[in-house]
C-alpha cells in the first residue's frame, strides 16, 4: 500500500513538470502587472506627486500649508523645495513686546529693533548665530574676532548702521551687554579684555563729539558669561554734553580688546539692551520695571516722578509757565504700611483753594488720543490714613477723569468716581475704575471716545478747600 502511494506522488510531480514545461515566455498565460493606486509609492494616475494630488484623497505637501511634511526640516521651510528655515531668535521674540526703543540680541544679523549691522566691513570679523561657547543648546550668540590686519588703524570697532533719527537718551542712558571671553588668550601685551560702548553721530569727525563708556572684564570671569553694565548717567561726551542730554547721536558702536593696536582676540557677545535699572543696587522702580515688559500702552507706578510708560506728571503749561498740579504730591516716599523698599506717592490736598476746590492731579497730555476700545478699565491702589475728618466737605473719594485738554474740557470729559469704605482706612485697597459703557459729558460712551488725551485724578471731592492726605501707587489699564 505504501508503495502505491509513493507511485502516485511521483506521477503527480511529473505531470506538474510537464504542464509548466509547455508554457513559454512568448506565450504567457498570466498577467502579473501591478495595478496603479494612490497608495503604491509611485507617482502615477493623475497624481501631482507621489500618492498625492489629482484625484488622490491626499493633498501634496506645500511650503504654505502650515505643516511640517515632505522633507521639510521645519514648518514650511527647509528640505528640497522650501526656503531655508529662519534662524531661531527666542531672546529677540521675548523682547518684541518690551517697549524698548532699540536692542540687539546677536542671534542673527538682524535680531534687533532698529539696530542692524553695517553692510561694509565692521572692523572686526563677526559671525552671528553661532553656538553658545558654554555649550548651552539652541542658544545662539555672536563670535567676534579682532583681526590682526589693522584694517581700521587698530580701532577695531564693531559698528551698527546709523539710525534714521537721533536716539533719545533722556530715559535710556544705561545698557547691559552679555560678554564671554574664552580662556587661554594673551592679555599681557596691547590686547586687553575691554569692551567699549560708543555712541556717536555719523557725520565727519564724529570722534570729536562721541561718548565712550568702557568696561573691563575681570580675569576671574574668563570662560563664562558676564553681564557688563554700561552706565551713561552724567557721562560727558567729547562734545562736553552729558549722555542724557545728547540729541544728535544716531549710531551705536562697540570696540573689543582696546584701540590703537593690531593684536588679535576673540570675544562672544549677546543681548545689548537699554535699561532704566539702578546699577549697583536694587532698582528704585521695581514695579515699573515689571510693567515695562507688559505691553501696556501706558501706566504710572508713582515710585518716581517718571515711573511709567508715556504717562508723566505735568511740569509746565502749554505756554511754558510752571504748572501746579492742584495737589501737593511727593513721589518715591516710603510705603505708609511700613513695607521696606516699596516706594509710592503721598498726595496732600491743599487748603488754599488754588483750583477753586477742584484739586486734580494731572498727567502730561499725550501726543495722540488714548484708545479706549480695548483699555476702558483701570486699577489703582489707594491708602487713606486713619484719623482724618470726613464729616464735612472732605470725602474719601477718588475720581479718575479722562478728557481732552482744550478749552472747556470739563464740558466733554468722563468721570469715574469710587469711594473708599471706612473699614479700609489704614490699609491699601485696589480701586477698579470700570468705564465700560460710561457716558461722558459729551454724550459719548467711553469705548467710543476718540479725542481724550489726558488722565487726571481728583482726591477728596470737589468744590471745597478742606485738606486731606492720600497715598497712591500703580495706575494701570486692564483689558
């Protein structure tokens, strides 16, 4: 039986061999062609790309679809088809809402506001967007190599382009710059570990008028980042004018390693930023410093007589004569609750009736009307000392007044009054002035006002000459 089975298997094998041997390449009996589809990894049918476009359900990648696809190395950038991806500038991005008039982070050759680099030879060999020498990943800086060819007679400055208008140093006359000096360099000769910040105009013989602020890096700080604090306060330029009074300077320059020689040296730099901070100690206006990066259109902290953005108190009338605020206000006084290093303003309502009983405290009129479509609410902190007599005409009221500053402005202004509860005397209370839907004397709701350029505050009521004392801090708009 077993032999019979084996014979059957052998016969079947020979039959199969005979069947396939009768088929030739010229006479194929089977079509093995792969049918085209939208998923076969081949651009076919009416596809515009590999398995995409045309009647395919898949859209082809583009450089404008907001997606990192294809061979892109970033979203809609890089790869074989799209433009190169931009160099990352996170520090620049963080500064864009700071309100600073200018700055430069060196993350790329245009990583700053207003400041850009000269297209001509800077006087140093500078490379932007290089890796941080301390090894910090994704932190781009600039490498500065002081050349040895004496191309600028030894004055190897790194210069910025001249700006279209002079810089305003009345507020920003201090600057910080991060510097890294690699170890192992020879500073025994003419080369020195000095960085000089130079401000100048861009006309002929500018060195006869410029202001230089030099800073030397201590040897113990080589091989690490150090923050240089360039304080131009009262620094006298070559033209005999102190820094904060300069009105013609439109160019910023940096000199590395000293002047008058051709020795080479290497420096790394990042983040040239103007500041109002108090170098050498804690800031005297810390709350204003915090608000400086808030993006608010205006604010006033009362820590000093200019502790705010745009808003400053009146000092002169339109005709140039001295302006009396209507209250006796002292800025930067100690907090009445005893909080150390927390400066506020003391407001004393005088009893001489200098404004007919309307003892307002006013800010400078702004150059353009205030936009109330977004900011029509404000907060301000108020402290009313205990022991004052509010039984007569004086009352514990604070009125925020918004107005233009032309003749008969009171016929058009908007008032927002708030009364402080007696239970809150002797402590700080945050007043919330909500102008939403409030109609001014001109019949227009606050959100639609288009002419108001002035903010005033009235303390203790109007139409009387009784005295009173208030403390205030931090007037700011909120959305």
